[in-house]
C-alpha cells in the first residue's frame, strides 16, 4: 500500500538559489516534486542527517526551462528526512514555491 506524506513548501526567495530546510517528518524513499514556473535552472535536492546539519547534493539534477510550470516529478530520495531544493541559477522573476512530499511506493 502506498503512503504519502503531507505536502510541504520548499520556497526559494526572489534572487535566491536555495530553499529553506524542509522536514518531511519521516524517512521516505521517494520525493514527489511539483515545479511551478521558474527561471531557467537545474534543480537538485540536498539532504542532511540533521535539520541543522551540513547539506549535500543527492543524485543527478533535473533541468527545467524558463516558464516551465505545472511539471511534476518523482525523485529517488533514499530515506532522507531533511531536504533543501536548490536551483542552479538565481530565481530573479520572483519567489518560487515548490511543493514536495515524501512517498513510499
């Protein structure tokens, strides 16, 4: 039986490249990601063992073109709880609110 976590918002501020920390509240193997309209950039997830720990890149990045919106994907998370979403370029058009939630397949 599939189990999905609560939807969380990974917000990247205007002119920023990284969201704040998102606590998925459990250790999920997969991450659902809903990408709104963004400036051209690659997106990646960073993970940490602790909420205030050191964050490191996880797996390959996903490239999203400018004005790409209403795009959803599932990324392999591998059991991490604390994440950040990082863009390869500053989001100068405005703040970006990416919806994320953990998922067990």
